[in-house]
C-alpha cells in the first residue's frame, strides 16, 4: 500500500499515554504538515455507540453504525485539531473515562478496523501528513517515509492520563488508571487485526523522562535527516 505520491508521510505509534498525540500534533505544526489522529476516529465511534446504547461486543452493530457515520478530522497542523462526528464537533467529548474504557474493544473488531483503515489511508494519500496510532507504521501505512514508536513507563503513562482527565474535570484514581492502561495494552497487543507492535524500521523513543518539546525536536531532526 503506497500512498506517498503527495509528499512525505510520518507515522507515530505506541501504547496509551506514551505521548503520541501531543508530539505528533506539535511535529506537524513544526513541519507545516497535516495532523491525523487515527485514535480519535475510533473514539468517535465508541462515543456514538455509547450514546446510542449499542452493544460494544456486537461487531455487526458497530460496523453498521460506522457505515452510517461521518467522521472528519479538521486542522492543518497549525491549529488545534478538531473531530467532527455527523456534523457536530465532539472533540472535547472523546477523552472521558467511559470512552477511554470502550475504545480498545470497539477498535478490536475486524469489520470496524478494515473500514477505519480504508478511511485513514484515504486521508493520508494527500501526503505531507503526520498520523499517530497503534498500527499506523505496521499496518495502515507500512510504506511511510519515517516511522516512530514512542514508549514510556506504565507509571509515567498513568500520570499523564491522570493529568489529562483532571484538566477535563474528572478525578480518577491513579492506581485504577494504571490498571486500565495495563489492560488496554494487553487488548491492543493481542487483537487479531493491526495489533500494537513496533515496526522493524521504526525509530524508538522512550519519553518517560523527556519533556514534550525535546521529543518533538528529536523527531523533527530524525525526519530531516531521513528526507534530506
């Protein structure tokens, strides 16, 4: 699957809480690229399923719901990205504990994943994009120009998720968050289609003790070395 005709493509994969979305967005800003948050697409579907009372274990219902759903990622890399679901901005509704607990289950079904991958490849086909997720460099865009894989300790990832939720007005327990992330790691790594794993040609960065801007600077430098 080659989609580089429109320009370079950067993929950023890694487990929950490794900082993928933040650094991918900032990297896109620095390069003037389009930022595409693949996880937000699954979150939008999980959110809609919860809103409509869909059984999250029913693959056919979820696939049907996705088929009738319009999910748009808005933002050119210089502005805060937005997620629109059926014409409504749902960006601020996709990081709730309920969606966090549901998204891996929704993303694990073959029919859902195949349709999402088709949409993601279409979005990336314009080139000059940075896309983050869990299987972007291995499954969605295996011919990407530069691939990154971010990781961090479980404790660091739990603290980051706690801070994200506190900013949204939620007050979860840190230990519970750690167990939820550990469980999500297991689900992501064991799913049948597009499991979480590091691409053989990915640049691995451990973000545990690194500031966001330092990570972004490293990634931009790696990218420029590869495309120069």
